[in-house]
C-alpha cells in the first residue's frame, strides 16, 4: 500500500469474530518485530511507539480487525502483519510504502503539469508505452499501446506527451483545471507497473486574486470568469444581499438575472462576462463562484466615476432653463419697479395740489 506523509491509511484485516488478534511491525532496515496493537475481546491496546496513532474498528464491527494509522510518519515505512494469538495463520500482510509527493499549485482555469520520470527503454516505440496516472485509487489517465483512456471528467483535458514519454518524461498535464481536480496523483509505467520519480504529486487549485476596477458611468465592465465550466456570478452592494447576475449551468445558453438581462453578454471563447451601460447603481462587488464546490473563482470590486453624457446634457439643459427663468423674473422686477416709482410720484403730486 502507498500513502503520503501526514495522511491516513487503513491497514486491512478480517477474521472470525470474538478472536484475539495482534498486529506486528518490522521497520525497514531493522530486524526486530514490534507490537503495533493487541485486540483482545472487548479491549484494545496500542504498542510502544504507536500510542495515539492507531485506531481499531473491531469493537463496533466484530471480525473487522483493520487498523487506522494516522497521521503517517516516515518511520511507519515497513511490513505489517495481522494474525490470531497463538496461531501462525497470517490474516493480513501489508507492505507500506511512504510517498513524499511534489506539490503543484495552480489558479483555477489554468493548466497544471504534474512531474513524473521513469526509465524507458531507449529502443522503445510509441506502441510499447504503458503509462498510468491514478488519483485516490482510481484511474484518471492511461496511455497503453497508442490507445488513450480517461477517467470521468478528464476527457479532452488530460494528456501525456508520447514523444516526451519515449525519453522518460511522463509528466501529466491537466488543462482548464477545476477545484474538483484537487488531490494526490500517482504515476506508474511499464508492465508490471513501476513507480515513476517522483511517484506522486499533490495538486492544489486556488482562486484568482481579487481585482478593483474603476469604470466611467455609461462605460463597459468586463468580468473574467477564468473557465469554460459552470459558474455563478453574483452582485452585492454595501451590506445588501447577493443578487444573481448570471448563472451558467453549462446546459445551454447562459441564464441572466433581472438586473443583467438587457445589458449582459457572455463571451464564451474568452471566458468573460460583459456588463454594458454601467450606472452609479452598479458599483459593488461581482463574485464568480463554482456551483459545485461553492468556492470563489475570482471577484471584481467596481467603482463608478463621472456621469454619463445623457446625464450631463440633462444637467446643462436644466441650468439653462433655470437661468432663462431667472432672467425673465429680473426683467419683470425692473419693469414693475419703474412703474411703482411713477405711481408714487403721481400720488405725491396730487397730494400737494390738495
């Protein structure tokens, strides 16, 4: 069995219920056999050096004498045997190999290359190649006699270069990575299978750093989606709840929310969503998430500056109207002031006559 350092592994063992069983261990490079665990009827005792590292299932599942070893350390490398007490019958014999995988980190939607090299016969031809990549015990890619087979969801995204493989380079490329691609991969070649070097790689898929953009009112906002797979785009402003801007379930045309229906356009080949005729109300955060894992792929914080040409024109017209009205009022006031002065003089003259 193969396991990565720091991970867990179950050492399998089954036998007749209600029997006393012992697990023993021989570490590579040392002749002695050490006690790992004693499984007595109704009790469990771990051996020296394994305290807190082993757990048993048999108290809940009679006859299941398997051991959970966690976390695995490099000194756990060796041979494990499970057998009845006072009996030479071996119920389980496990050779445990420890892997120290290479770590590969890539942003969602980008290509990832998992390294693996091996001793390929210098006279080998493409038809002689037998290369296998696994993840979690399941085949994800195999190149055998010029025929390629894929695991579920890896079709048309995974590859090994046959030309490079003939020179011993069996590195595994995954295009358009997804969050669901994360995990530990193992590389094997030839028949019977040999482990490559390194024999495993741990793939981590991350989101993209957030962006902050400033767009003038009436302009165009470009929201990167980073992937051709299903995405969900939401919009939130301030403390308001998220509003669905677009949902693409990868089952036909993109579905848009009400605020986006008349102004949005999906550029599928460029993995981009466009929002046209930006307004002041569009300022906020646009988040792109993976519907399956709910993880954030990327986000854009939008700030809207200035006013649109229509709004500016409206303001100018309003100012002109107000200015014209004020001028009319001023003319009316001047005209009527003159009339008022003439009236006052006329009444003053009549008063003197009387």
